[in-house]
């Protein structure tokens, strides 16, 4: 179930009211996402950066191996971030939190989801693999899932970087597969980077990811349409360009082997047109 379908009943259909030559148009889906995204912003300094990279690497690995939907990954990371920014857990429980968050994300965004015990033995290739060697029972996973849901007051379906990318790419009418994959690559790099996630909002990151992707593709056509899309974001060209430069620097660092190895590995595959090899 996508967020648009889940939140659809909460959003009124677009109506136009004419009052003394003034036309008021109710917000569209992007406007609604942008208005509520502050409710799901990640707090700073909730977890050691290296530990967070390990957690997200593990989620990316499981996501790749099971072929989960892309939005499932972004939502799972968001759930982990919001929960750990409010609750202190031991290092040994990080894998349990990640597993429960992935189960929750699969139930909300995925078309299918396996039992958590099926993917709990997957260990990321990091020097902290010992953190993910612990095994948990289904009862322990269920208990953590309930704890997360209660702590987040069941507010699970929130706009993520992926949500904004889908809306903006749709508004811009982008059909070029390579450009879309490049935009999602930058979006996932940002999702996996603690500093970027806490510094910029999901909507800002999504707009900047598309801007960065266009620069990599030397996309100079449809300039007028892209200008209209940028105007829709509510951000200045300077803000978008600044964040896009940060994403490009992050891509170059990743290509040199630090710190987002799993993201680079994923997008170096032909499934994603090997876009990680372009920047």
C-alpha cells in the first residue's frame, strides 16, 4: 500500500474557489507531503554515525536480497531513525530494531513480507559484523514491533525522500530511465548519510537529487518545465544547487569506497543502469 493510497481519504479532492478574480486551489499531494514532513524529521545526534551506517547497510542488503519495493527501504530507515531518536537501546538491540522496522515497512508499503526470522541471519560486510550476529525469536521481534508502533503512536505512513522523488519526477514528466535511476541513487545516498538526513528535509533532498542527476546527465532540455517544477518545491535555486553539490560530493566519496558501500554496490549493478559509476 503506497502512502498516496493510505493518506488519500485524508486529502480533499482538488477544488477551485473563485472569489473576486482570486483563484484558490487546494493543495495537491506534494503540498500535503511538504506540510506534514516536519512531523517525521529526524532528530540530530541520536546514534553514532558509524553504527547508523551499519544499520542502514543491513537494511539495504536485505532489501536487495528479498527484492522489496524501493519505498519499503526508505520507510524502514525512517522508522528506525524516528524510533531511535526517542528511545535509547543497547547496541545489541540495533539489529532487532532494524528487523522490526523492516517488518513494519513491508506491511505498509510492500506487496509481500516474509517472517522476520527469514532474514535475520543476513550480516553486512563491515568490521562491526559482530553487532548483527545475534539471533532473536519471533516473539522478541513481535514485541519490538509493538514497542516501535506504540512509541510512534502508529504514525508510520509519513513522506520520505522516496515519496517526494516520485511526486517531483511525476510533475516533471521524466520518463528517462537513466535520469530517474540517477535521482534515486542520490536520494538513497542522502538517506544513508546521517549528516545529510539531519541537515535537510526530505523534500529538499528529493529536489536536489533530481537537480544533481540532471547535471550528471548534462540534461539541458525541458529547462522551462524543470523551472516550473523547482518553483513548485518552494525552494530557491541557490538552496537546491547547494544541496545538490553536497550530494555530488557524497557520490564521489562513495565511489572511493566510503562510506556508503552497499548503496554504491546496489547502483553499480545493471539493474539500476550502473548509475553509480557515472558521477
